[in-house]
C-alpha cells in the first residue's frame, strides 16, 4: 500500500496504544502492527495484546496454505476434513471453531462467530501477512470473541506482474497471477490491484477403512477417497484513491467453489456435492487531520451454498437445498490525540444478517430469517510513566435483535420467546503492559465475551450438521498473563514469548457427533480452559529462520452430569508442538522443514474415544535463478495415515487394539504424503512478496 500523509498518526489512533514505529504497509485493519522483517512471527515488544504476526514470504513453502501458516502460531489448533483443498478451520486456546473471528483487511467474514470460516477457500498468496490475536483484539475490529481474531492483510499491490503454477499428487493443479497499476490523478494517487488464484484436485488420496467392523480385521481396506474432488477460483480486486488528507478504497472479492462431499470413510457418499459462491464488497473512506482520524466502512457479504444429497448418502433425508446468507454492515471509527499520553477512540458498528433456504426439489423457499446486531466500543489507551506502562481499557456493549428469526422449522413455535427478542450484553476488556527494560515487556489482558448461535447451529447445514433452534448464547470471560523478550546480538535475533491463559464459558455450544456421523450443536453448559504458551523465534545471520511453539491446554466440562463432569472438551489437545525452519543455504538454494505434534486429544464429550499421538513432517527445496524459482514440496513426509486405538473404548473388559485412520473428525481421514512442484515468476525477485 502506498502511504499517504500522516498515515503513521492514522494507525496510532486506530489501535489501543501509541506505536513505537510506523505501521507496516498493507495494514487495512486500522490496527498498528510493528513488523520486524528479521524474524518470523515478530511483533512490537510493548504490544499489550497476545498477537503473532506471520509474514507470507520466502520462508514459507510454496505448497503451504493458510491453515499451515496459522498452525505455526502458538495457541492455535487447526482441524481438517482431509487433504489439500478440504475444509479446514482454526481454534484458539481451546475455543470452538466459531469462537474465532476471521477478517479480510478488517472486514468480518464471520461476524460475531456467525459461521465457521473454511480456510481452504482463502488462498495464502493473496495475503502479505496473517495477524493472529489470542484473546483480546483491538477495538477497531468491533469484536469480542472468546478465542481470538485472525486478520488477513492483502498484498500491498506491487505494479509488477507475478505468476506461479503448481502440479502435484492426486491430480492437483494450482496457480495464480497478480498485477497492478498506479498513477497520479485528481490531485492525489490512484492505484489498482488484482489477484486471481485457482485450485483443482481429485483429492483421491489413499484412506484406511475398517468398513465399520472393528471386530473383523479381515475386511480392512486401503483405497482411494472417492468423490473428494475440489475446484475453486478466487479473485480479489482493489481500487484506491489517496489524497493529501485521506483515502477512498473499493474492494471486491469473489469465490466460486465446487466440491464433492465424500462422507465418512466407512459409508462413503459417491454423488453428494456442494457448490459455493461468495462475494465480499467493501467501500471505505478515511479522513485524517493533525490530531484526529475518522474512518467509515460499508460492507456486504453474500454467500450462496447449493447442497445436493438427493440420494440421501449423508443421512440428510434426501436434501437438495440452497442456503443464501447475506450480511450488510457499517463501521464507524474515530480517534483523537488530545495529549501525547492518551489516544481515545470510539467504534460503532451495525449489521443485518440474513439467510434464505430454498428446497431445490420443490422450488419452495422458506421465509427469510434475519437478525440485527450492533456494538459500541470506547477505548482509552494511556501511556504512563514515561512510556513504561501501557493501559488499554475498552468499554464495549453489544446488542442483538432476533425478532426476524421466525419460527422453529415444521412448527409454529417462535425461535425466541416474545419479550426476549432483544439481547444486550456488556463486554468490556482491559490490557496492561509494562516495559521495565529495553529487552523485556510484561502484559496482562482480561475481557468478557458473547456469541449468539449462528444460522447453521439453529437450522442445520449440508446434512452433516443438524439444527437446534433451542440454543442459548455463549457467554464467559477470558484472561491471560505473559512476557515477551528480545535479544539482538550481532549474529541475528532471538524472540521469546510466554503466556498463561484461562477461559470460562457458560452455555458453551459444541458439536456432538452421533452414530450416523452427523453433528448436533448442544449447549454443554459451563466449561473451563486453562493453559500455557511458549514461542521461540530465532534468526541467524539472515540465513536461518526458526519458529518453535509449544502449547499445553487443560480443558474440562463443568456440566452437572456424571458422564461429562470434569471431562476434557472434545478436539482440544493437551499438547501441541510445532517447529518450522527455513535456511538460505546459498543465494540460489533455500531448504525448509516443518514438524507438528499433537497428543492428548478426544473425539467425543464422554472421553471414550481418544486419538493417538501424531507427528506430521513437511519439507521443501527451492532453487532460484533471477526472476524464476522452482520448488519441490512434500506434505506429510512420512505418510502417516493410520493410528492404533482401543477397539471398544466403552467396554472396560476389551483391551484389544485396532488400526484406525488418522483423523481430526471421526470418519474423515487426513491425506497421506503429497508432492507439489511449483514454478514462480517474479521480476522483482522470487523471494520478494511485498
């Protein structure tokens, strides 16, 4: 992004504390982020938020996707339904997938956790960096999630065209191109930027199946995952005018995706499918003066899903349905600097969410269901003790009007009882940081959160999720305490980040799989999660970059039911360890390796079905010659696709072990070894991304 006059002041007012340096280019969220180019995952030392900044650059494999990158941030858990291109989503600090809000340049893709964002729909190369906020997030996002916020910052839009193409296992083809232009006009600067990314794969990796007969190993089978094909195209266009005291930005992002839905491996679906169209449109205007800034952003998100299970392979009852989701929103943000030590800001947001479901067999459409939501946040960041202390209180209120939800399907009962249509909640938060020395900073954060059940949880989706109109909103509190240290010797840089956290949720909504592998959302009641995070970042002689993350999490259900009380929450592992190393061996050769380890994970709320520990390796080698580079990448290097588990966890007298597929969700195996070969063309240098 081309910086306009006083942009550093602009960024200072759009976040919770005064910046120590100019904001990074490409930051559309309005939140100041100091990015250190010498270290992956670096962040401002005195930033009171628990945030990890991951730059999309030459240190990453060309085969890496957004899920791979997010998984390298401490405190995150990525779950997948298969291999490359299959659905993937993220949990932060033991949260549910919907308790993480994902933003595209500050625009919410799932406002207030209104859906699970499929990370595979968002091509990594469209972004210059990924910001992962754990717990509290800057008020400019107008969000108060339990887990955290992920903000995807698009490429700044270099005018030089670039292109890449990949071919790999399972009939995978992937490619993309980008380009832009900039010119002086109307007394300022105008620029245009466009990127297009495409993916096509058969997804027919080998998957293990016991054919639903764990007591009969003779019919165990290893065969291709059928009906798992994916094809998608995504375009992201931006037009912008930058004047002397402000800018206007117009963004259009379009996704077209078609995929087969293979179902559980024990009872595969050979004809079920899903087609998705998503469009995000944004109009944003900013005006900055000497001591103040005003931002206005209007956005519209449309998502249409056409689910086809006419043969009832997924247990949907032969559903052939279209679901049209729409969100129209407006965000206003103003900030002021009356004195060097205080930067108050006010953020107001409002939106209308809606869904219309149509039975494509009969052509009958249900009445539209709508919900109004809004929030107001007053932030008062203060810098005390000559900058040693940073105090960031945020007073935030949220409102939700559910009158337009209508009645429970197939009944005349209202979703929300009369007199309970309006939900008001106070979700304040506080961040404190202290920097006693130039190399050490301490921080503490606390806040309340609220998340209402989304349309999928209320009414179901894709046949894989059954609706539950009686769900209550999730509420709770979260807090963390941490320290961040940096050391910059002559040979490189070292960053160390450690934190402890605790979350307490009421009326927690979880998906419980039934015997047919469908999931039903239920209010689990109270739950508590506490844990510790450790991240070590190392850069040596600008040639070797290493990122190591360790997360320990203890989660427990506090539901007053004997079979659930004190149980570990499903799909919240006790131990997670990830390590990524990238080395520039010689100017023309770069090698990289990734490793992730997960242990102590259950698939169900009763804690009968425990997943085996797993370790996944990846590697890449890249050769560069002027503006061209060629790379060979290997995912799941050791081809880990099976695990050994108890044959009958519910039978205490059966201690036999059996082989089962490696999964994140029961019945949906992960892909084995995957090879990808990539060619990239970048006239300004193949290692350059900004």
